[in-house]
């Protein structure tokens, strides 16, 4: 885990997991399966910023066309995000 931001009942984790660079954990229900966002490319998730219903995942510098910042709508944090 490279960065953590907590808001309400959810913890948002920037990780080096290639299948879940952004992982969302429901801290009010730890038995629930975390939601993992698999960003394109293989860059690690390094940092997080939350503004409103949007999380910005900063990633290790990559090559085009993989973005260095992934923008994710978290209006429904536990929904499966593609």
C-alpha cells in the first residue's frame, strides 16, 4: 500500500497490485470483498486525492497511452468499477 485515504465508511488504497491499483475497502463491513480497480498498463498506484465523488489515482510514470493519473467516479464505492 502506497497511500491511503479514508472517507466515511470507505478506505481507498493506492497499491502496487497489478489487478487492483486502486482498492476500496468498506471499513464498516470488513467481511465484504474489497472492490479492485485494474488500471490499464502495469504502473503502480502511488497517490490518492479525493474531491467530491471523484478519486484521482496518481501512478508511476508510464508510456503512452497509459495515463499517469486515473480518474474514478466513486459515487457508489462498492459497485464494480471497470
